[in-house]
């Protein structure tokens, strides 16, 4: 037998073995494209346009389908109905955290974001209780955010209307809010220890932004110092980068659509004026501003496919049997850009969240923080920060673009699992 024949027979045997191993499980899972051995469907997926790939697959296989991202199956949920049915109607069964190798290697299944099972339940309960005790949802936290908003404005004044990249300053503000909650103290934006902390957070986020495929889960005891450190790390990572990125994208969109900015500033002038700081009570009297912030979060689609979930037990879902431990990806893009709920979803339009009378209109399709058991624990804080930071900035500054608004590019840049705004500069002109 020559070498070529031997290699062909060996490869054929491996393919048949792979198909034989996959076939029983494949028969019970939702439909999907046929996978190749080892690499699965990776050659059929455009990693740089993952959300678009999911959209294309959904047109062929429906709202619930299976992809092999490597040798293991991943169930994809596409569209509002499928996502709601899984994460809300069957919240407990879909509450697991799916495979995330980089996080598992570094964080070792600790903390609140990447943990599973009893550890996740206990850590999340402890985190929410502790945050409430520290003032989450109370006036105490709002005071801290208002204080930071004024510090943010003072830092922006130091630019003296010159062109600047707002990335660093906008990252400092939400990070300092987390510092004030956990350490009961904020830091100057040039403080040496604060700058080191910011650098570590950015480094961690870049590492965790690597593409995810499969890995073993590591079990450890709850309430250890290591778990506490991981939980605090989660609060800084999730509480800093997501909010600062949303703020940065919001300012870019406000530059691109000056008529929206003008309407928001008119509302700020009418409801708040110039001589007091914005507060959360103002939001209910500012429907256009509230709609603008919601539309920013909808439009930018910050975490298009959320973090991977996993089923915690064997579950029959829409006549398919999904085995315990199977990774599940929920397409938040398909919900936030649903054309039936949001006409012309690719257009930035605060009107998506306004009724015919100009009143704010809620939508069940608004899921930038995901939904169900694994919804972001810091949703309330993030929404408070977005409102208070943006209204305080627009109360004090005119935003000036370096190029004509129509020439501003708002196309997102993907960094693994998040949509980032393209780099830009602007001028903050004091009012």
C-alpha cells in the first residue's frame, strides 16, 4: 500500500468516525449546515461578519439552528420569539454560561460573568445584595454619578475646545463610579494608581475579546478571595468598557445627526436649564432624550450575540432535544434590528422609541443588556450613567465635528464580541 492510498484511507476513516459520532446527537438537535470533521462549519462562517452569517443561516434553517464552531455543536437562537422563549420562558434551563476558553483559562470559572451552577447563583446573589447595600438603586449612587459627571465636564473643559479623542476621558468616568462604589473613593484622572487600574482593565478586555470555541470547565469553592477578586474584576470590566464605549458611540452619532443633538439640547434647556445638575427624575420629563439614548443602544448593537449561554439540563425546545451543557448563542442583533418592531432598523432614529404624540414608547425588543436570568447585573447603573453623563455633557458643550456630518463614518469595528465605534476626534465648545 503506497503512502497516498494510506493517507486517503486514514482520512476517510476519520471522516466516517466523526460523522458516526455526531449523527445520534445531530438527529436530536435543530437543523443546520453539515459540519466537517474537527473544524465543523467554520469555513462556512464569515468571522468578521458573524451576525450577517447568522442572518443568512436563519433564512435557510429558521430561527433555531445548529452550527459546529469546531467539533462541538452550538445552538443559535435568532429573532425575538426564539430568544424570549428560551431566556425568559425557559430561563432556568438556559441560564448556564457557555464555553469561553480564554475566560476559563484566565478567570477559571470564577466571578459572576463566566461562572456556572451554584457558584454563579451564589455569587450573583451576593453581588446584587452587596451593591444594593452600597447604594445601588438609591440616591447615594445617583449622587456619585452626578459628582463624576461634573468632574467629567471639568476634564472636557481642559481641552479648551481643541480637537481631542474622547476615548480615555469617557473611560475614566464610569470606571471612577465603580471605584466610588467599591472603594468608597474616586480618583483624579491623572492619579498613578488609577491609570494602572485603567490599563489593566483595557488589557483584560482585549484578551477576553478573542474569539471563543470550546474548553473544559473548572470547579472551585465559592466565596474565596480569588472568587471575590474575579467578581470585582467583572464589575470593573463590564461596568467600565461597555458604558464608555456606548458613550463614545453616542457622541459620534450626535455629531453625525446634529438635528438630533439640537432637539436633545432644547429639551435639556427646557426641563433642566443651565443652573443645576441633571438628575434621574428629569428623565421622565425628557422623552426625546430618553428615546435618543435607547436608540443609541439599539443602533450600535454593542454585544451582537451576547455572551454564550448553555443549557443546564436536557431540554426539549421546539420539538428538538438539546443535551445538557450544549452552548447556546442568542442573536441580540436579530432582536434589536427587527424590521417589524423598528421600521428601517439600519437607520439611527430616536422615533423608534416615540409614539405619535412624542411620548416615550417602551419596547420588549430592547435587549442591549440581554434578558432573563443572565441579564446584566449592572443594567440600572449603566442606564443611570448614560443619562446623567450625556445630559451633563450636552448641557455644557456644543459638539463640533472636524468633518462635515455627512462624511462621518459610523460603521462599527468588531473586536471579537463587541461593536466599537471607529476612531474619531471632536471639539467640546463650552456653551
